[in-house]
C-alpha cells in the first residue's frame, strides 16, 4: 500500500544499523523487509543527480540559455523532466518556452555549454564511499544513464578511477529504448552476468525508478527533489547515500563510523548570513548545499570577524509541512559569547551524525549531537581540515 504523502521524509533511521539488527529497522514499510531481504549481487547506478551533482549545473545552463531568448525558467517544471532523454528534453523545452528552434538546433546550441560545466560537477554525498566499499568487497557495479554514451564517458572522465571501476558503462544510445524502458538496466545486468532479480538500482528520478521496476530489480531512490510519489514505487527512499545501509540488501556493512560520527568528503556552503535559520534552499542562491544534503552534520564555520569555529549544522525542514523549503541551521559549539549572531559565514561540513526522522529543525534538541561534534572535531581525521585550505 502506498505511503501517505511525505511519509518517506519521516523514515530515515536515526543511527547506523548494525549487521545483526532486525530488518524491521529498515526505512518505513517500503523496504526489502516487506517481501524478504533481497540477495543483491550487483548494483546499478544512474549518473546525473545520483552520482554527480549535475542537476544544478543543468538548470543554471538552461536558465542562461533561455534568458537569451527572453524566457524565464520554470524550475518546478524542469524538475518534472529529470531523467528523460536528451531528445525528449529538447522537444519538451522547445514546446514549453515556445523557442524558435528545432530539437536538433536546441541540442547543438546548448550542448557545448553543458560540456564546459561538466568538470565542475562533484560527486554527491556518500557516492565515493559506497563505490569504494563495493569495490573493496568485490561487488560489481555498473553505470546506466539516459545520456548518450559519449557524454557519460566525458562526465566520468573527470573523476579518477571511475571508468575503470565500473563493470559496465552504458548510455541510452546503446539500447533500443532509454528509461523508463528497462533496456538499460537489463543490458547492464547482462554485461555483469547477474540475474535482474539480484540487482539493486540506485536512482534519483521517477523515470529511472520506473525503469528499474520494469526490469524486475530492487530500487533505492535518492530523489533530487521532494517527490512523495517515490514512496509508492521504490523499495526504499533516502535523502542521501550517506543513509544507505548495505546489510539490508545482504551486502557487507560499512565499517567506517568513528564512534557516532561518519567522516565525509568536505561539503561547502558560502554566502550565508547567520540570523537564526540561515537561508532557504533556493536553486539560485549561493548558500545551498546539494539537494542530497539532509540531516545533522558537523564541521568548521568561518565567521567574517571572529575566525574559525566548530559547528553543528542541521539541514532539513524548518516546520512540519510537506511544501516547506529546506533550511540550514547552524549551532556554533560553545558559543557562549554569541559569535553567530548577525555574521556572514562559510561552512565546511566534514562529518555526518544522522538523518532527520520526524523532527523539523524547530523540534531539535541537539545537546548530544553537539557533544559528538565537539569530540569528533578534536580527532586528527577531522582536525586536519583546518590545516588545509578550508574553503575552496
């Protein structure tokens, strides 16, 4: 039975789950425990919005492109097109904005601009960690994207070791039909020599989730935008891959937690102003983290007058509403002098504590998490970030 709207947002586990934990601890009722744990032997990733933070790049390019024709981007409408093929997107954009172009002319004009921005697209939270984990334990993983193969190869070429570590890399032009057809995922499974029933797909778009369903595969959705629809068609819905629990899919568990903290690759935000809730997560604001940053993190905050401080950061909903925009809330640790008030701030997140369950940022009591953050930031693995260039 489908979950009620926004219920997947309340299904994130508060703490990492050990391999001996019951499957009843899985996110919500849409996880693998509903029909027995799936014995997963291989993983298939989508690329854009799942492994790489290309969605903001795509929207920024389209925004600039449309401005040349006197048009204003409809970001909500563009969210609905996530995951579709390049040609389908071109046809839809031309119709939506009444552009004086053929689909091929649109593709020819905008593609070089996209390619210029691809080197700036960074791996999303938890991606590098999961790929290294699968490689370490000999679990094959493939890449299946609705982009053309030459574009897929170009995007992953900027990330050392990616191309070599995928058991297969596929673009939509290598199969009869792209997503939501199952062809891409079935071909990836075939190339890995694994039955479709034993493959786990990780996707960010509804188009991709539907393709995984059609292929008869298990699917974890990590949405690029808030979509309650995912809850009824995905086996599990997460805010980010930092919340992924391999043992729930009969895969080896992670072993990289340090007490109650998870080291992560630094995630940066700038342009913040510390007046309580820092900012809403609008796509065109410089302060935003990737959409997949959600939960309680810790790291370092650089204030405009008082140097660098330890900080606990909550990213989530400010109030109990499905439509409320994501907000960012900092707590400067041991801020007895009120350093945080009315200051501009840069933040470097270096550790993850937990996702948010039913709490909003207004609900949170964070004394325990502040203690975890403070103790963790004294450890060399987190402290060393202050000796490197802290903010790029």
